């Protein structure tokens, strides 16, 4: 995690040197300037997390610096430095947005306590802002579950890659738990105390993606009524998870590559560089090498995100985990719905073991949720499960999994009157993914 950037603004050389010495020893990145004018020039080039500003200075005083800083970046924490005789000015500064003030003379411990409080407050504010925006999109899985060899290998791999700072590309079919794997990497990494910010690249319209990722300044475009932080800024100090990265536009691929290489970005309409202090994890269910051959994905970006990669196994490749997962979901949904259902019949379990689960774990989860809701007894039976048995599909040996998936999706859509919300829920995928598959497979609604 990057060190906190602090700017000291004081016209007394001895005060600047003393403060800088204490803060550098604590591991912070520190710069100093001798006037308010130089402070504004410095923050025009670099974004600082904290400013320590003397109230009384020649030329532009500390209160004016505070006002100008809060106008340009309200999230920058400003601590005012003042002598006892100017405490009324310090109180005025607090009313105008200063985080705190220090009375001269002060000791390093007092300063350290304030800096630590600010760092924790800023980290929590970023996390809370992201959680408020993303609460509807949070995964319903609480943890990764699996006793099969493929999953045990995934667990071991996550343990190995989590402590590194390398970019990781997670591949696999829809519903295999790529997002859970990304969260597990974050939780076991040195950045676990920072935010985990996920961006579904397939769900955000192209014309909104730039603002969504980078944020924007007030007045940057017609609807920019206020300054907004983007996902890159919210991920500061933590992990940025780019889900469905194969769906991102070529233009945004160029911008993303530049950020990964240069380590800085700008809000839309902004001129101040922002530090890209986050680890990048990416996921896709597409074959990116095939996308490169078709000119739909940049080769240089592929190699930049593919430093470490692994593939999440499909549920049909680890069927011994089905009973474990089914029991987990049954218990969870029974608790959530307050239904006294505590058993899965042998017949229902046999069919679940035979079924190919094109929607993978997410489809199994949704199947058990539906079964708990519609079940009439304490036991889940076959009629409670919204799955199509193998004899409903009857694929030829030469049929590909894509053809099987297309037929299954078509059948679900037709059976549900092309209700996209209901169909995507039964399939265990989100609406945007279902729309993408309808386009990809050229599925047409019956007339």
C-alpha cells in the first residue's frame, strides 16, 4: 500500500524541517513549501492526502489556502497550525472545513495521533462510499466452497498469489465464482485493509464507462452537476477488480493500458494527476486470445493483465462438490426465508448430479433458492428444482458446449415468455450477460 502524501505549508524553515523529519520517520511521503502560493502550485501537480498549513504567513494566509484547497478537492484533509494567541482563527478554520488544528508548540506524538486518525478516516470513507454504491451488486456467496481436487488446487493457488502485487487474470465460464476468487485474493493480500472495488465492464454502457472509472469534475459535461469520484479513485490503497474485461471497448482498453503503465490518471475534465495506487485483478469468460485475433482486444493489454492467470473450473468438472454446495445453499435460504426445509431427496440429488449446470455454481444457487421458496414439504424434491434433465437436451456427441448452452438459454427464455429478469435469475446470470449471450448466439424471439 502506498505511503500517505503530506504537504507542509509554513514560512518558517525550522518548522518545516521539524515536521518533515517526524513524518518521514513514520513512513510518509512529505513535501514542503514556504508560502500559500507555492502550496497551490504544488497541489496543481500532485494530489496530497493531507496538508499541514500554518495560519499566519506572509502573502496568502492559511485560511485562504484552506478555502482554495477545499474548492479543488474537498476530500483533502487540512490540519491548521497556529500559536495560542490565534486560536480564534483555528476555530474559524474548523468551521470552514479544516480537519483539526495544532497549537504551537506541539510534540511528535500529538501530530502522529492526528495523522493516523486522518488516514483511517479517509480509508473508511472510500470503503463506505463504494459499499453504498455497490450494495445491490454484492455477491451472495459468503465464501468459496469445494472439496474437489480442482477447487483445492485453486485454494492453494490463491494462497500463493495473494501476497504478491502482480496483476491476476481469472478466466472461466459464467457463474464459476471468478468474483469470489478475486475477493479471496484481496482478503489474503497486504491490501486487505483497503477497499475491494469491482467494475462489471459488460454492464456499464460505453458512453458512461469513462466517468465511471475515472470520475469527473463538476462542469466537465452537461450532467456533471458535482464532482464525482470514479472507481479507480475509490480503489486507492486496495484492489480494483475488472470483471468481464473482455467486454471493454477498444478506446477504454487504451486508457486502461496507459494507467497500468504510467500509474496515474485524471478525472474527466480534471487537470490534477491522481495516483493509481491499487492492485488490478481481472476476469473474463471470453477467450481473449481469440478476441486478439479478431481485433477486438489489444495484445499489449492482454500481456499486461495476464502476469498471473488461472481458470476457475466449471461445476460439471467438480461434480463431487454439488452435494456440499447444495446443502450450504439449502441451509442458507431456509434461514433467510424462515422455511422449515432441511433435506434434499435422493431423487433430486441424483438429478442435480446428472445435470450439466451450464450456469455453474450461480445456477445451482438460484435453483436451491427457488426450491426453498416453492417447496411444499420439509424435503426438496425433483419438481421443486428448475433444471432441465439431460434427456431434455439430447445433444449429439459432436455438439459443442456452446450449442448446448444456446439451446438451454432459448428454452428458458421461451418458457418464461422472454421475461429477461426472470430468465436471467433462473439461469444464474445477470441481465447484461444474458443480453450478451442472446446477441452472441443470435437467439430470436418467436413471433
